[in-house]
């Protein structure tokens, strides 16, 4: 907890005062009796799962909730938010209160130059000349340390890298020099470095004496920024207090769940969710080490148009264990995974599965072998045939594509699979589109398990999920590994997840594996500079 | 003979030929009557004319020679002769003419002081040049070519006199020379290449071609130095009253009428029967009915091949269709049923109603006699397995929608007695093609020519032999030596009475042979707005002339 | 697509199918039966839609016309779709160079507007129902073909097929179980959209006197006959026109419900 | 890819397409049964004189082997020599020069009108309540389903005959253009609106729209700055198609409204089997289409260089 944030702003009047705020859409109530205040130089974190109403709350501070807002008080920078009309709100938005949105790619119009997007904020407030606006925009971009801002300002968001986009997005929020900044899931699905970047930017804002409202589903993310934490669930604030208090001594059960769900620092096989008690590490996992490796990759190389996406990557995956492959987006993780899965032919190098040649090899020859390796993607829906129900997907997998009729001979196996991944067998008749993110991922796992593979390749399997859901899925994966001794190649940008899930970790950047060692070794005593920088950027709870 | 009487010709001739009712109806329904007397003519204004015909590919009626060409050419070209109110041929550009005893030499003397719009004088040389132009195969003339078919050579005797040497006596020659398709053009102009001459023929008419915006309009302007071959004291000025005529082409009947109704155009041709009728019912529109001379509009039955090579079958067909019902419903009494081979404006036409009354019962018995006794699955008659089926190519360019509908009705009523009529709607080119290949049993081929000599063109066995153009006019394929003889004599006699009598016999043969089913006169209806005055004057082929027409202010 | 609209769609299809296949069930009359005395009757008790210039009952003709009009529409779409599936699939599966060639051919077909292409073809074949079908079919083919191609392209590189590969599925299984069925659905939508348009184009040809000849009760032909009497008997034009609009609009509705987009024809 | 390279590729493609069209036509002519010379001169009964036929044979080298004929054919086209229309007895290029501009102007006006209408519709649809939206949907679908030839006739009957507000036929004045343009534009507008509404809705509910609002922009500003761009993209994709469908419609419209133009010329050329004319017109319309496509491509590159939205 930083000193200045305590000293500053204590006595200053709050910029935003909300009491008993309720927002309803039609007859469904999204937010109910939410109260908090937001003072200069302080940061409040609204934490909760998606759908908990935190975003709606935030937007109602800009008059953008889109629903019917009622409250005892809704004071925004000295104005009565309840009385404001849209025109008046426009005076506040981006000027007194601004917002940083989650997905930088979507939050900037892909069809307009970034500079114009940012400049628009000025267009609305105060009359600046074109030149002035440009200058201010460039200046704002400089302040967020965006390399050669003049060029970037002319480019469109699609031409910018993820990091640049994030910076641009923040610049856009800051250009109006607002007293209050709302960060709505601004760090979600960013790799640790970008997350660090955003957090650091927000801290600066706080230090500049602005009020920061941070919205996230991940306590770890907010831990070292927020002065206060409000935990929201089903539109209500269930716990509210100073950050330290909430984190060290949570009162509400739900808060505990969220805290437990944060994987960083939790040892292997210790469940993150309240779901069934862990089976003790079984023989399978134990003697895994000395048996032959389930998967071996020998200096794989792959380049696209001169760019080396994968550069002589080698690793071994002992059976029954998990190898974590960690790196930022664009580091070559996914390409590696595709090579391993035999979806992409490497320029050089081989992959051996259970001691047999797997890639490069003719598809017809390795088809049987494929049953020994399954894959799970970040977005399972894309990998499902949209016409199939959950049951049919599994039946298809079980029958090697001969039949998709769940009702057929495979009903029992389908049911078993579903139970194995803790899904209600009744869901068999549902279409995956009707399932929640967590359920879909479980279904994907179930399908991957159908041929009883020796190896699962998991590419960002939980990155799209809320922490609490992520926890349950991770626990499930643990349990399955213990029961079946399946080996995992676990790919993620999220260090904390990697730390929790992996026996060994390989750190990847620019297509190379720069460091590879046991998890404890990597997180305890990193050797390579890059690893160190990664870890320093990693948000920690414990 | 005076021009304005010529203008009244139509009224009087109408009376004479029993279509007065229609014309009067047309005229009385307009705010002013069709003739020039009702209001004092005012000069000026450009009349917009909307034609429903396909835009001619050549404005020189010598080339090819169809009615649309005649309609427009009548404004800028004039003929040697024309027709007076009694339907009598009288000199126009020509001053006088005489024929030798043997009828093989025709001398024509031209009027004096008439000039072409290119400034050149009208001389006998022009006659020679024009007739040779017509006979030149490169001109690809069909109508005009046939009209001067008997002229062997033309001698220029002096400035104003030319002598035509004929291969055989031809008492129809003057009639032929009164038609726009043989109109006189400036020899100098004819020298130009065909494309140029097609774009702007040079004549002596009251108007001249100023420009031709293809698909849009032919722009005619007043011929300021126009000299009427026959001066007309009652006129305030010798030249036309109109500054010019914009000759537009609007093939869509409905659009054309809409344009007239909304005053965008002043005169439309090919008026639809229904619109004529509604105009007659107290509209402000005027109506001019100018039936074309020559043949009546009729169906010809191809007697050269089965089934119509059997007279019984021909009669059976003719008896099986109820023409009158169709005409009443489709033509709203704008067309009068004809029982004659010739147009009602032809003095020498005879008609015989009895031959053509619908009588399905008789049709059936005739077919039974003819041996078409079987009935096939679709209810058509058949004879030793062959269906009683006739093909009927219809040219969409020549048959107005109402007529096409009429044919559809024939198809339906003929089916009742067991005929299968295969109507084939064809564009002109394919239609000619079908005829050229004798691939037809029924056909409606209107033929316009001044005078009864059209009968020779249509029913003389020679006409079954294709002309160089590939067209043959005897579509009924009548090959009857007796008839041939009558037609030849009729054309060569110099005795009017005998001529009439010979033609009467000829017509009788054709009518009683059931080679044709007469329908009505070749329809030629014009509707015009109330502002248009002085409509009525026409050429010998009933194409209106706008010399006397003016736009009331 | 909601249950109700599903039902409505099926009723719609069923109705037109019935009228096309067994018009006599809906109206007993003979569409060709003339009755000059009854010509130009305005819509009324005797004749719901009025009568035409030969006294034929327009209601009867519109109903009986469904057969011809829809047949031409369907046949043309079939022609176009058949061609499209072959070319599109070929282009999607083929190596780049062949793909390029096929694309150019499609471009060439596409570069001449539908009706102009139809006219062009008729210039060579002469008018008639057959040419009309081929003409309309050909002119719609490239639109479909492109969609088929892109459809199969996207599917080919979809995670769905990758997943199948990872599960060890052979090419045949992948094509049979995933590629074809998933490619077909949007095509179905497209076809329904297409039929509507095809009906219009075919009618346009008849209207220009290049399609079905009168007195056959084809809607386009009826319209072209009716427009002559627009001022006297508006009903002659109104009802066949409405029939076309209803079919085309209905087809569009169903097509969109099936997930089709307006763009593709 | 560089603009130059892009242009080069476009040009190459265009040439290939034109070549294909030309070849197809060449084959087409040969497929006509009977004497090709006669066919070129307008089929049987065109009463082409022996000389004319001979001339045609010479002109198209019909006495030569097919390969030679083909090359001659292409050679002529390359020299923009489409021969002489036998029906109009004028060089095809002259006719083209007359009719092409008229049709293109008509089509462009209609295109503009359709866009205007579509944008208007889309904008209205945004404001509309559920019933309004449903109604809008119906209207646009019906509009898209109305055949030109019917719409044209009805418009004439109502606005020209009945009300007498607008001229039925082209009289050179702007008023004369209103009905034809409307006839062409309405159905197209129906199509465009269907496209725009979808993409407009997505754009307006997107994150960047929210961001813009959070920046303090008004709904209208968001609609103008963001909504329209995104809405117009898919429609823009279709401009090529739209234009060619307009050319199709032009055939009918030009007939109904008695306007000179490419469509009407083609129709009469087809009716007269005027092959040189048909060939020329077909190639020209192909050329026009290609130009339009290139144009739209350029515009798209301007709006959306990365092809982000497509």
C-alpha cells in the first residue's frame, strides 16, 4: 500500500458520491442499493464476476448505464447525476470523468486513425484548433510513453500492437484531464506485461491526485493498486472495506471464494475452488518423472515470411506431468502448439508422441497415433460443429465420427464423460451455444478425453474465464490428471496459472525458449533476464 | 385542285366510304375539329410527335420501304403524284403526264420553280435518278422496287420532261408513283453514301431534316422556301405554320398515351383502341382515323401445304373463329370488320360478308368431311395420327397488342373445333425468316400500296417467287392461272370499267377460295391534343402531312 | 427463426407449392378460357381480380401462372446453384493458380449485368423459356459461386475442422460430417433468396417479350400484356405484379430467417 | 500492397476479364446455327443482300480458319473497332458514344438516390421502436422485391397520368429524370438498407461506440463519425453488384420511359440480332462494371486500409 495515497486526499471532498444506486433494465434489476464514495487520489476497486453488475454501476456514473437509474444520491463532480440530461452528461464525460474500456482492439474504431479518435474528446470539450488538437493528442500519447506518437496518431488501431493500443486507449481517457478515471476490466485478458503497464499507468493517475475506479474480476489484479475494495455479486455489494482488510481477512464467503480462486502461489493439486477435496497425489503423477516422456519436441523451427515464429524449440513432457509454456502474446506459443498437434508442418525438427514419430509425418500414417493426443482451445465454441448438441459432440468423438446420435450405443459413455467433467448429463441435449463459458470448456475437455489420450495440449484454456470459473476448471484439470495420468502441455500468458498448474515451466519469447526448469526453480530463482522481467510484472496476492 | 381541299379529302372520302362516324367522333370529341377552318392559323411552335413504331434505320423511304418511314418521310419528301378526295390520282410534283397508245411509254412533265432543300432545282434528271436509285440493288429497296418494277429505263427529254419506258403496260404506275416510297429526292443528295443519305434525305417537302438524335428524336424544321406545287390562296403563308416537328419514338403504348395525356407530346400514332375509345368519351383529345390503302388487314392461309392445301380445312378454320366478338371487345368499335381483300379506301374493293360468318357447326362438319375425324388426348383433331396443327408466326413489330390478343382468341376458339394454333411471337427478322422458309400456315402480313394493283402483288403466282430482298408477298401461296390472267389484264387495260370488273372477278376467286380471312382495315389511328389544329391532310398512303397543322396559342 | 415464423414460412411454401403443382385445387377455372363479352371486367363478385382483354379470369390466371413462373425461377436457380457449387467448391479446394482462373471466369460472368447477360444469351439462342432459364441461371451463378467458395474456404481453415483433425478424423469424414453440412445451410438460405430474384428476372424477360409467350399465364407475360391497358384496366397489371412481389418478398423473408444476407444475389 | 502494384493487378485482371468476355461472345456467334455471316447481319430474313453477306464474310474473315477469325476478332476489339451495326447502319462506337453516357448518368443518379434513401431508412430504423423496426424491415424487403418494370408502370400511372406532376418520358429536363431514377433506386435502396441496418446496429452497440460516448460525444456524433462508416462498408462492398443490377434495370426502365440508352439499344440489337452491336454493348458494359469495381475498391482502401471491418 503506497504512502502518498494515504496521506493525500484524506480530507478532500469526494468527487463521486453514490448511495443506494439501483439500475434496472425493464423488470430485471442489474444493480441494487450500491453505495460508495470516490475521493481524489484514491482508488476504489469494484470486484466481481461478469454479470455481477459492476460495469453497469461504472457506466451509470457516466449516465451511460442504458437502464433506469434510481438512487438517493448520485453526485458526480459536484453535479447531481440524477438531474442531468444527456447534453449535460456530455459535458462531464471524458472531461471530468473518463473511462478506459476492456478490449483495446474494439474500443478504438478500426476505421479511424487513432489520433482522430483521441482528438474527438477535445472536439467535444472546449474549442481547440485542429493544430492544437493534434499537438495535445501527440502530447497525450507521449505521456503514456507511446513510441513515435506522430506516426501512431496517423495509424488505425488495427495497425498498432496490443501494447500500443492499450497506451492509446489510456491516452484517450486522459486527454480531457479528468478528475475521475474509470477502468472497466482494463487489464482482463492482457498478458502480464501489459497488465503491469496498465496498472502502473493507473497508479500514476492516482498519484496525480485523480480518483480511480477500477473494475475487475481478479482480486490479484487490483490488490496492489486499490485503497478500497468493494466485492459485488448479483448487483449487490457484499463486502466493502479497505483493501488490506478485504484481502487479509475477508468477511463474506463469496470474497473468500474469489480469494481462494487466485492461483498464484497455490501449490500444485491444491484446489482453488470449494469443489471436492483433492485426492492425494497418486502414483501416476509421482513415478511419472522416470518413465519415458509422453511428448518430445526436438529443435522445432518454423518461420512465416522470413519472421521466425518458432526458433529451434525443444522440450520434453514426462508422462503424467504438466509442462507449462509461458510467454507474451506473439511469442510463438500457439505456433509451437500447432506444430506439436500436427496442424502445421515445421520447417525443421521432429515431434515424438509416446516415443513414436508424430511430426513431420504423413497424416494417414499418424492418424491412429492422434488418438493419443487431444487439444483444448481458448474458445471451445469455435472448435464445435455448430449443428451438434453437447451429447452429439461427445458421441461423435467416441464413435470416431461414425455416429453423432447420442441416443445410440454411446449414451452411457456420453453420460460418463459429462460426469467426469462435472457436467449434468442432462446438458447432453443442449447446444453448446446455450452453455456458459465454464460449461463449454468442460465440454471441450470431455470431448478431448473421449479417446483417452495420453497427452492434452491446452492452449490458453482458461484465459477467457472469470477467476472463480477458471479456478473450478483448473481444479477439474488437476483431478483428471490425477485420475488418468494424462500429461498436459499447458500454454498460457498468465504466470499465476502456469505457476499453479505446472511441474516444469518453459519460458518463451520471440520464438525461442529462453529458460526451462522446474516450476519452483523458475519462480523462485529465475536465471534469464526476460523471465525476471516477466515475474516482476506479475501481480501477486500472496 | 387546291391544297386545303386536299385537307378536307379525308372528311369527304370518309363519308364516301362509310367511316365518317369514327372520324367525326374523333374530331367532334376534340375542342376544335380536325380541319383548318375552325380557327385562324397561327404560325410558330414546334409540334412533338410520338411514334410507336420502331425507329427506322434509314430516313430515306427508298431503302427498304416500310410505313414508319413513309410517316416521317411525308414531311420532307413529296411524290410526283397524289390522290384527291375522290381517291383519284392527280399530279403533284408532276404537272402533267401522258401514256403512249401501247401503254409502254409514260411521259411525265414536272412543275416549274420547285427546288430541293439543298437549293438544287427539281428537274427531269431527278426522276431518272430516283427511279434508278430505287432499282439499284445496293439501295435494298423492297416496296419502291416493286412499285417501279415495270420501268425498264428513264429518258430525260428536257429540263422538265422525262420518259419512262415500260416492260408492260401498267395502269397502276401513277398510283405507285404517288407513294412516299417512290418520293423524289435531290439527285445530288442521292449521290452521297447511303449512311449519309439515310441520316438526312433531301426533298422538296414543307419540312426538312435538321438532325437525328438516334433513339431520341428526328428533328424537322420548316422549309422556309417551300413552294406548294398547288398554291392555296386560303392559306396565310405558303410555308408550313409549324416551326418544326420533333419526331420521337416511344414504343411503350401506355407511356406514349401518358405523355400525350400530360401534354408532353402533341400527337401520337398507333393509338391503342382502348385509349382511342376513352379519348372519344368526352376527352379533350382529337382523333384522326386514316385507314391505309391497299390490302385490308387479314389472315392469309398457306395453301401450299397441309392442312390448308385443302379448301375445306381453310373454310373450316375461317368458320371456326368469331372475329366480330373479338373486334368489339378488343377494338372498342374503333375498327370496322372488313369482308374485303382491299382497304375500305380502295374504290374497287368488293366484300362478301356471307363467306366469313362464324359457324362452328359448319366448321366441324367440314373437318369431318376433310377426314380430320380423330381426336387426340388434348382434344385436337387428327388424321391418321397427325394432329390438326397450324403454325402462326406473328410479328410483334407489325401486330399491335390488341391484334395479338385477337389472335390469341382465334387460337382459343379454333381449339373448340379441334385446331391447334401455334402462335409464335417473333421479332421482325425472325418473322421474315419463318416466311422465307415457308414455315407458316397462317400469317398476317399487312401490305400498303395505293390502288387495287396491290392484288397482283399479293395473289399473282409470280409473287410466290421471292424478290431479291428474299420477301414474297403471296403468302397465301395462291397459284391460279385464271387469277393470274385476270390480274395481269386488269393492270394493263386502259378502260376503267373493265379494270374494275376484272379486279372484281379476281377478288371473288380469292375470297371464295378461302385463302384469306379479312379482319379490318390496316389501322392507322392518331390521337392529338386540343392545342393541335388542322389535322387531316394525308398523303395517298394516309400518312398525315403537317403543312396545315398549327398549335393554338 | 421463431417457431411462429417457421410455421408461417412453411405455410407460405406449402401454399405456393400447391398452387404450382395443382392450381386446379385452388381455382377450378381454365386460365386460357376466353370470353370476349366479359373483357375488362373490374375486380368484383364474378371475378375477384377482374378479367383481361379477352375476358379471361385474372385470379385463375395468377394462380395457374404460379406453376410457370415458379418453375422458371426454381429451374434458373437450380442451374445457377449447380454451376456455382461445382465452380465454388473447385475454386476453394483447387491450388492457387486454378483458383485464380476460376475467379477470373466468375468475374467475367459477373461483369455483365444479369439482364444484359440474359439478353446476350438470347441474342444467340433466340427467345423462349429454355434460354430464359439458362440466361437467368448463368447470370446468378457467379454470385453463388463466390459465396460457396468463401464458405468452404472459411470452413476449411476453421478450428472446427482442426479439432476434427486432432481427433484423428480422415478427410472423407471431415467433408461428410462437417464441411458439406455446414456449407449447405447458408446455401439453402441463398437459394431461397435466389428464387425470389430469379422469378423477378424471368418475369422481366417475359415482360420484354423474350420469355414465356402469351397467352400462357406467366406473371411476367401477364404484366406485359396488362401494361398496354394500364389506363383502362389497372387490375391486369396489379395482381400479377403483386404475385411476383409476394413471392420474392416471401422468399427473402424465409431466406433471411435461414441466415441469408441480401447481398449475395 | 503498394498502390501501384494494386493498380497494375487491377488492370491485368480487367484485361483478362474483357478477354474472357470477348472469347465467350466469339464462341457464341459461332454457336448460332446457320451461316454466321447471315447471323452477324441479323439472322435469316434480315434480307441481307449478297454483297452485304460477302462484306461480312470478308470483315470477319469467315472464309479463314477459326483460329485466324478469332485473332482478327480480338484484333478489331483491341483497336476498339466493333464494326458497323447493320440494323442502325452506323459504326457501333458512335452509337455507344451516344447511349453509354445517358445510361451511366441514369445509373449513377439512381445509385446516389438509393444510397440516400438507404441511409435515411437506416437512420430512422435506429430511432424506431420494435413495431417501427418490424415495419421498416417489411418495407425494405418489399421494396427490394418490386420488379422495376412494374414499379415504373405504376409510377407513370400515378405521377404522370393521374396527378400529372412529373413527365412520363425523358424530355431532357431534370423532371424527366425523376421517375426513371426512382424506379431504379427504390428496389436497390431496399437491398442496401437491409445491409446497412445490420452493420449499423452492431457498430452502434460496439465498444468503440461506447468509448466515444464516454468521451462525451453525442449519439448523433457517434452515428456520423462511427456508425455510418461501418454501416456503409458492406453496402460499399456491393456497389459493383448494385451498379450492374442498375444497368439491368436500365434495360426495362429505358424501354418504359422511352429513354435512349445502353439497355434499350441492347434490347433492340438483340431483337434485331444485331451481333456487332450486341458484342460492343456487352464489352462496354463489362468495361463499365470493371471500372466501377476498381473505383469502389479504391474507396474501400481509403476507408478501411487494413480491411479491418471486412
